[in-house]
C-alpha cells in the first residue's frame, strides 16, 4: 500500500491504532503504538522519535535520539488486539543526518540485496525458512546465585503416560522421536496449529503446510511460502508473532528456543535459498543434483564460512545444545542431495528448474533473520566470486562411515563462544559492499560474549550437582 491508501484503509475499516514494529540488534521485535487519528502522510517521511539508548546493542545515552520511519508496504491487520489495529514495520534513521542506521538489522538485509544486484550475479534472492517451534502447557524457570531450575510440561509428553489427570489419563502420549506426522488424538495440537495458520493468513502470509515434528512433546512446524530476502525476514516476524499469541490465548506457551528439552530433537530453521536473474533461476543446471556451477560455488562459500556464520545463524548458547551428533542435527560441514545430517541439502522433490534451490540446515529460529539471511547471502556470493568448489558430496550414511573417513569431515562449532571467535577471525566477506560494518561485527561479538556466553559459562549447572556434589 501507499501512504494515501493506508489512510483510506484506516477510515474504511475504522482502525483505531497503529502499531509500529522494529527489530532490535539481538533479534527481538519491539513496538510503540499511536492512535490512528494521529497518523498523517508526513509520518512516512518525517518518522517518529524514540530513545535508541534503551534498545539492546544500539546507541549510547549521549546520542540516544533515533527515528522510526514506517514502511507502508508492510502494513497488516493485527488479529490479536481487542481494538482494531494495524501493524507496520519501520526502518531506523539518524535524526540529524536522516541516513539509515548502520545497526538496524533491516537496513543490513536491504544492503545485502543491493550488493547482490551490484555484482551482476542476480537481481533477487529468494528465501524459504522452515522455522520449528515447541508448544508447552506450562514452563517454569528461575536462575539466582543460590539456586536454579527449569520445568516444562506438555500433555503430549511421554513422561505423562502414568500421570493421574483431571478427567482421567486418556493416553496417546508421543514416544521419544515418534512425533513426526501422527494423526489426532496423538497429535493434540492439530487444531491449535490450524488456528495459527488462520491468523497468519489474516496477516497476509501464504501458508503451505503444517504438521507435528519429531520430538515427544509439542514440537511443530508451519511452512510459509518463500519470498524475497527482506520481505521474508519481515514475514518471519509476523509468523513468530502469530505462533506465540495464538498459543497464549489458548492457554499454552510457544518457544523458538532451539533445544528446550534434553535427549530429544531440537528445533531448526532449514533455510532454502536461490538466486534469480532476469526471471531465471541461476541455481538450476546440469551439475550435481541438477544444480548449476553457480549454485555449487554458492555452497562452497557457505561451507568455507560456516563456522563464522554460526555466530549469526545460531546465536544463542542454547543453539549448541541442538548442534550435536545423533539427533538428526546437521553438524557435518558437507553437502548432499539426500543426507539430512549434512549442513547443506539439495531438495529433490521437483525436477522443475524453477524449484531448484539449496537448503542450509544448520541455522535455527533463535536468530535475527535479517542478519542471518544477509550473512548467508554474503557467504554464498563470496563463494561464487572466488569460485570456491565444495568438493565431493556426502552421499553416504554418516553413521556408517569409518572413523578415519569421518575425521576428515569438519563440524559446526560446539559452543557460542567458539562460533563468535570464528566470526572474529573470518568476517571480511561480510564487509563487502559495506553490508556489515566492522562496528556491527564488533558490537555483535562483544554483546553476545558479555551478555550470553559468559553468564552461562560462569553459572553452576544443576546437573553438575548430580555429577559432583558427593565428590
């Protein structure tokens, strides 16, 4: 919509409030709300002021003023508010220079697309993320200097098979690793996911499928149709908003934590990517699995920089509880048409050249999608520019490989600190075209180390008491 069309929509639909959203640096959506009668077309040019020093990882207190500029193309109705409300995503600008703010994740994603276009390699990059999540009936946790605990529960959990429930235990609990595709009543979240889908559709998302995932309790997936990089990052935020709020109003809680439960599958965000130029898919060709040489070089760039990328695509300490062997986790830095333990897979569902793409399997849904998608694109472009061939594909069963052969395959990092140190060493590819700046990289690494990696490393873990208290 144009600003004029939005003003007309507000009058026609009797909209009462406008909710302005933007992404903070670590990856949480923030918002401020204004009455609809305070909106005029000048806001789309002049923006609205806010305190940037109160946003994580952004401005210092002596340079706190920032400007929110709504993007009219992002307008959607909010299906969850009591009073008629529309949502618009904003870009962040400096109030003095009026220039885009370098630490605005959406701005970085826009620059990545522009850089692709400047190289002549393509004009559009399409992204299709598969963000998994968990739905629980309750979650309790706390962490103090003298105690810590967590407890989650789900009516689907196999641990509840012997529980006395209010109206009698009716069974149909999901055994470990048997949560993929069961029908109701074993799948107790079918109607909830359908309601999530309906709310997503109200917000303009094109939903393709929903289903239960592998884990015993509450793991779900809803797939939305691919889109251009920046628009897809926007849509992923609407997706998360719909999932969390639909669960909440139904008395449940949803999380995109990659690994909320021990000894069961975690939640990934398999990310499908293809580059198009003049209406043609540059990833389709006659090489391995129907890929083009361009696509193979793109894969080479991803694999070369994968350890550094993990510092952005898997940005939490919890991310590395998922990236361990044995849980279908894509820890092996290799590519394959069929092997799901490889970091990159080439989907073979269709032989249509338009559908040819690569699936990057190690990212998870705790990431900031604007930064993650931009970083993946920049690594792939680096691979194309430097003709980095990914080597031979890994089409063998990884669990049947002899130790000598297995030792030659590199793995994703094992901790957030390790991934951030890899990013510190390997980030020149992100600086091309001024897409990421040194200030952005340095701020990201220091913020993550100081506020996430170090606090988790310093705290005693309850399981350490189980192991060591009686030593």
